[in-house]
C-alpha cells in the first residue's frame, strides 16, 4: 500500500535555471502564490526530474551549462505534454519562434515582471487541465472542484482533502454517472500494481464520503454497486 501525504496537493512547478539568484527569486514568487517548487540547475537534471517529479508546469531557461534548453524541451516533448514556459534573456524573434516550434507553450524574457509570469502560469495551467478534463472546474450538486488551484468546495466551503482523496474524487467527478469497477478505480488512481487492493479502496472511499456526503452512512453521491464497484450519481449544480 502507498502512504498518503498529509498536505493539500499543490501544483508543482519545476524551475530549470543555472543561476541561483533567479531560482531563489522564482521560488519566493511561486511559493507566495501557493505553488510547490522543485529546482534543476542543468539540462540533464531537468530531464530526470521531469520524469520523477512529474511537475504540473516547467519554467525553462535556454542558456544551461550542459545543453541548450531547446534540447531539454525536445527531450521532454517525446513523452510529455506538460506546459513549458521558456524564461530566457534571449529575446530574438528567431529564438522565440524556435522554442515555440519545439513545443514550448509560452515565452517570457528576463528580466521578467513576477505578476505577468504568475498570470502566464495560471493561464497555462488552466489550459492544461481544460485539455485533460474538458473543463477547469468540475461541478456536481454540492461539490465543486477547481482543477487549476487543486481546491475542493462542498456547499461553497473550501474543504481539505489529502492528495489521494483529491485524485479519487476527481476520478469519480470526471466519470460521474458511470458504473466503475473496483479494479478500474484502483488501476486508474493508484496504478496497475494495486488493482487488487480492495480493502485499501474501501478505506479511501469511506474517508471521502465523510467529507462530501450529507449523510456518510447513507451515501447519495458515491454509491456502492454491490459486488461490482461504485458510481457517482449526477446532481444538478
């Protein structure tokens, strides 16, 4: 079984820059806005961390000590569509065009205005979740999920969910109205290795019901299909 993280899930931003001062400035700016931050100081580290950390967005400098940032971008684009904002002193049109052509989502030149950078980050995160889930907010009756800020509101109240509870609720919300087998939920939320951890799933569904159901003992949102799995009923929002 996998341990759960006690903290709220945050959007993780990976900063790729060889200048410690730039990384420090970006880290302070991003943490003030409630983002989680990871750092890489060269291209090889950035490629490795893109795969291991699976950030929600990458801020990428082009002038790295071991390789050009465009090579990093090319490598990441072979397997991931994570939003990438290039942040570089190179402001020539051909550099901007080349980076965008290789799959960058946006381009900010240094020195940058922190407010503009945050606005670009939020816009790209919103676009990313819209492409993935079809909409940046998911609503069903008393439940609303803001997929950009990773926040959950029950009857308008911001409600704390652990990261795994959040992923489980998101899965039910995206598939609302459908009957889903136990194995499907476990495989899609926890991974194929956990497809038989039935008791583990029951514990999490029970915890989730305590937070989202008007009457957790008689659930009306996430209902059990005996011997099969679960279904999230559809309510008017």
